[in-house]
C-alpha cells in the first residue's frame, strides 16, 4: 500500500508543475495548485506541510478507507474521492472553502459531517456499495446547512424510495436520482413546486417512470425544468402541455358541478317529482315545490273538476332511480300536466326535459314515452 506524503508529492507530481532541482520541499508545496494522485493505490494520507495555494486534489481510484489529514489544504475547493473504500464522511471541517465534493462508488451509508462546509455547491455521492436492503440516509443537520448553497446533487443508484428529505434544498438546480426505487409520482410533483430553481432532473430507471403521463405531469408541474431524463424540454412542448392541463381541469370542473345521473343511490332533489292524486288533486314538488296552484288556469280547472269522483292515489316518480331512464341536465322546460276524461282510470302525463311519463289509476307505474 502507498501513503500520500510530502516526499511522494515532491518526487512524483506529474505534469509541468514538477519540483525544480534547487527547490525545497516546503517551497514547492507552497506553490502547488493541483495535486493529481489518482490511481496510485494510495490507502492513507499523512500530515503534509501547508499548501496555501492548493485548490484541487485528485485522489479517485485509490484504496482510501478514511478521510484524514486534509488540514494542509485550507483553500481546497475541489476534492475527488470517487471509487475508494470510504465508509464515512468525516474530517472535512478544515476545508471550509470546499465547493465540489466527489464521493461516488464508495461505501458511505450516511450523508453527514458537512455542516461546516457552507460553501459547497455540488455533491456527487452516487452508486454507493451499500449492504443488502440498505439505502443512503441523509443527516438532517447536514441537509439544513447544505440548503444554503447546494445547487447540484447526484444520489443515483442508492436504493432511495423517497426524496422528501431533500425538500429543504430549495436552491437545487440539478438533481440526479436515477436507478433508485422511487414509485410515488405525486410526491415528486409536489417536490417540483418546492424546488423553484430546478433546471435538470434525472429519474430514469425508477418504477414511477412507467406510470401514465409521467413525463407530461412533471413538465407541467415545473416552469423551470429545461432537461428531464436527458431530454430537452422545448418551449412549444411546455406550452402545449400547459394548455392541455388547463383544458383538462376545466372539463373536470364542469363534471364536478354537474349532478351524477348515473349514480342510482344519489339523492337529486332538484330532479325529483312527487305526484299526489287525492281525488286527482295534484301536488308537484321540484326544486321549489311547485303546486297545483302554480299550473296554468285551464289545466288546474281540469284537474279540480274530476277530484270528486276519482279515488285517492299517491305515487312518486323519481327520475334517475329504480332503473328508469335518467333525465338530461341543463333543460329549463316547465313540466306540463293533463288528465284523462275517464275518472275511473285517471291519467297523468308529465313532460319534463323532453321525457314523457304517464300514470294510470291508483296503482299504475310510470311509463316512459
């Protein structure tokens, strides 16, 4: 195994920034800006003299098991630690100016220990090698601190089944959450309203991608998205989907305001007609309880003339119940009434909404004409 030491840096730093023959190790380290030691089989970092100008460290594709001794790089802004053996985020308090942190392909189970790194803009913690059945966990305090400036987050491939913990990250501009176990499309739609700056979203290879109108619903839920699952969102497509959503909501609003005539168990008082024939005296109750006295004069007299000889009979006609044909809503026609001339078999015909119902005698059932 290999340790990262000051001597190793002075001897093997590649590129044009090599140490001069007459230059001391301390002087050389003091002028370094980049430290490229990727893929060197490095498993630990020793204490190194201060590197005041060092801003970038490349340590990916090594064998590091612990983050330690980085206080020599107090002005560090970029740290590349992908594909090591790290199990915990720690000892980064000394890197107060850190802006980009790359951690993909390690064994980290909790995103934590970054509550002092208030300048972080980008975190890449994708594809952690987690124990079977485990998922990446987010420490609330760290998330709260990251919410002040985090703009890019990659949590792909971490067995996540929800993103609600990330709702506090309201400055997010890019979120990659592909290859997880996300199923709740409604939850994601709500989160898009909480992330007002999100421009890029990747949720490929999640169960929710197979749900109906998945892409369309996400596009209309956010006015800022420019890229979804690697595909650009054009202004024309957004305008079309926004218009489609508005028209769909208008139809739903009209449907909700209209009585459901296909529901036989519902009570529709505004479309209920009660007819009482006490000696052919008729009372009609409907939205505002129309009575025989509200009928036109000729029809009222026709009913009253036969009241002495007809038997008392009472029945109800409830439109939309008992399997009878339903009324059509929206008509303003006034019901019309007339009786037969045969007092032994009184006949009542009710015309309403273009339907004709006829009742015969005291026990007759309404007949649809």
